[in-house]
C-alpha cells in the first residue's frame, strides 16, 4: 500500500520487543507510519532506503549505542530529527544525548501524552528547518506581488482574481499590517483598467476638517487660503480606482457625502454649487468590524451595504504559519541588498521565536523587525538575543501577575515603539490606533518620546 506523501515516517529503535510494539501501536493511532529496528544495524538499513522524518532511539543497546546512532544521523541525514528515550535517566545521559544531536530526551516511564507532545515538537522543528532551507535555496514566485503559499492566502488570491474581473465596489477587512493596500492594488492592476489611475487615500491620516476638500477638491475662494481651484482625489482617480483606507475613521457627515458619490457618481467640490460626474471604482478598507460600528450608530448602514458588494477578509499573520519562513527569507534578502550587506542566516532559536510570536502588527511588524535585525546585527548570524525583548523568553513574565493594566499597556507600547525603531506612525498602525491617540497615550502614560 502506498504511503501518503504527507504522512510522517518514524523509525523506532529499541532492543526490547515489547517497547517497540507499544510505541508502534501508540504512534500509529496518531496517523504516523512506523518502522521498527531492534538494533543500530537494522536502523541503518532502514535509513538507507526510507525517508525517515524522525528517529526515536533507546539510549543503551548492545554493541552500538543510541548515541552512536544519533551521531551517524546528524552527520549523514540532515532532514531527520532524533529523539532519545531511556530507562537510565540521568543528567549526564541527557547531556550526552543533547551533545550528540538529540534535541528531545524522554525518560522511561513516560505517558502517552508526553510521548505525543515530544514527537510533535520534534517534527515541528524538522518542518521549520526544512521550510527555511527550501526558501533559502530556491527563488519562489509571488502572486500579485504578494508572498504566500498557505491555504488561506491561496483563497485570498482566488478572491482577488474574481474581484479583478468586475468593476464592483470592494470592501477589504483585516487587521493593521495584513496588506490591505497591496490587495487593493492587485485588484486594480489585474483589471482591464489597469492603465487608469490608482489613488490611495488614508482616511485616518487626514484631519476631519480637511478630508472633504482633499477628497472632492475645492474652487478658488471657497475658504481662506483657497487661492486656486484644485481637483480632489475623486476627480484625480476618474476612470480608475480610489482606495479609501481606514474608512471606519470617517465621520457620519462625511459618510453621507461618500454615499452620494456611490449612488450618483457625482461629487461637489467645496465652494461649488454644481456637481461633477466621476467614473471611479471604490475599494475601501477597514481594520475594524463595520457590523459592530453600524450597530453602535457609528457607521451608516446604507453606506456599509453600498460598500459590501464584494468583501475580502485578510488573514492575520499568526494564521499564516506556512508563510512566515518565506516572508523572513524575502525580507532578509531585500534589506541585505538595500544595506549592501551579506544576507544573514538565522539561528534555530531565532526562527522558532519569530514563528511563535503572535505578530499583532502582522506583516508590517515582521518587516520592521527584519529590517532592524539586518541593519543592526553584526556578523551574518542572527541569534535570539538580537531579537526585540518582547519576542524573547522572560522568566519575569512567568512569575508575576501583579502588574496593573496601565503598566501592561506601557510595556506593550514601549515594545512596539522599540520594534519600529521609534517610528510613531508605524507603531500606531501596529497598535490599531491613529497617531493622535498614540501621542495622547505617550503623554498620559509618561512614556518618553525618544523610546
């Protein structure tokens, strides 16, 4: 019977037959394909003909020991993980096993749960290393200029393709830093009107008092300082696409004016009494739940349904586990070239920390972190100690729950500012607030602006 390509293959080596039978039976229940060997010679024969993902070996065996097997595997099979089990548990034995290359060490007797947990950890580490090796050795293609091979991103690419085939209004939802503008550009430049203008507008970055004149333009003399007639973003985007980022930050009065544009394809320049017709596709984006804002009366329901013709939800980076290594490789190459440095290598512990981090700022935060590491790290190997403190293990975090909510908030803001090298605009995006709110928090919480 053919073995599934996705089914992990494990070789169990033990000179006790009953131990082999128990391990084989228990691990098989988890979907692994199990091979067994009663000594090192048999194990070597299996390794020569099978692609083994993990070897679980006993410590003490006659003639050739498990330590010798581990050393052989480490020097001959780079993609095979090793785990040692033994009934002779001792600190000295553990040290020898780890030095030989066994990164997991399990003392008998152990529970099924302990076994399954150790096996999963070892296989996860193998997948992590192989993903990095593959991405580091091969050039991979991007789709719409967006890096991602995970299942959730393939779904996003399919949605982009469908949205690009129409001229319907699109609403893109996703946390800060997930790439909403990249997706908007992908939709526009994959459309038949790709040669037409694409005009991005950050609605949260324009003061409310100026947003109307920026969007719709103004005529000479409309207000103090209006010394000439100026077209707004909608007229600039005529025939193409306008991207309204952070649309949830607009006021109800501005939402009413946007609704008029969607309904009538007309804009009023500030100070003008006549309308101008525009042919513009609107792509809007939000990092907030517009449904909830509608329920609270903070966003117009009629505008929401006008925008909600085609909707795309972008996954956060923490749900794109298989893409993180690809992104790290791409970003490291990009910034190494930019800074005129050799492309760095990442230690195993560094990759593990980067992969396990929650990434509240998503891809944008990852980009900032890799840029900082490439720029600031001496040498070509980036160690876990080079990472921002928020990504490193801390025993302090394990022993105290006595911090107030305000203290936790201060710590998090400090860490984000540190990760963005003090860039308050990027920090505000990661924190999911606007720059003004961040500035107020820094003042209220007495956080130095030089952080």
